[in-house]
């Protein structure tokens, strides 16, 4: 499939497009990356994703696939080497459950806590929800090298943002969601994950992320305050 057209439209700090890049790298798939300005959306993005107008957009020959979790499964179906999803139907179902749970409970709550600069009550509420979610994820990971067992799998890619994005959220938001004493299994997994040869060269620069998150948190916090 080396001669096939494989393209990914993404945004450098998006955990959603980054998880797709990780999958492509782990699978050994050659692809063209197209950086999108999500604040000044290109005609190409609007043409290929007219519904949500978001990244990532995955292009395989003449087929367009949207939404990062859907893209991961598509990639795993087309390119069979280095499978991401387990073969067992129950295990596949559980992987999908935890991916959705982390997205809805942890990711959304962590980012809401970051944006809630002027609302301490909302911030405390979202931090509590995020830490409760981390406790459950810690239990799921305990005793394993990766969520996928001894090698990186679908759930590691789905939750990979925890290893890079969540520490920056904590720093910028003056929070401590990712407490090393409470979540030792997650911390150990983060170190293994970010040092993996297929991951470590495709992590957003931390210093650049901090500046970006600081700027965005001010803008979004002000918008939330004005909408009260």
C-alpha cells in the first residue's frame, strides 16, 4: 500500500490529530501531513469536513474519514500489521468504553477546569470529576506496561494525551489533577509511552504548548465570563 495516497489534516497541538499520527507511525504508514490553521479554516478543511469543520481529517485515496476514534479503527482495519485493537470482541468493547469514558469525564473536565480562571467553584467541581476519572483509569492500568498489555494499543493512543497535555493543563491552570502520589501506575505508563520510539518524536513542544494554553485559557475564560 506504499503507493496509496494517505494524508492527514491536523493541528500541531490537537491531541485528536496527534493520536492519528501516532497510529500511522506505529503502523509504518507513509503519509503527508497538512497543518491546518483552526482559527482561519482553509477551504480544503471546510470542503472535506463540512459538518464539524474540525481536525483531524484523514484522506485515504478518494475516501475521507472523520473523527479521531473512527480514523484509528479505520487505519487498524486497512493496515493489519501491528494491530491496535484486541481480537477478542469483549476486549474490543471494553477498549472503546474506556476511550469514550476518558474523553467525556477526564479530558472535558480537565479543560473546563483550565478555562475556569475566574470561577473557582466550577474549577473545583471539574477537578474533582477529572481526578475521579483518573482513579478509575489508574485501576484499569495497574499491573500493566501499557493499556494494550506489553505493547501500545488503541487505548494507549486514545489516552496518550494524558502524558503530554494534562501536565501542561496542570501547570497553566495551577492545578494538580495528575498527582504522582495518587496515580503511580499512570505516571509509570506516561514515562514508557513518551519514551517509545514511535511516540517520542511526535510530541508537541512543551514550551510552545504552555504559551498556547496560557493564551487560549485567557480568551476562553473571558468568553465564559461574558456569557454568564
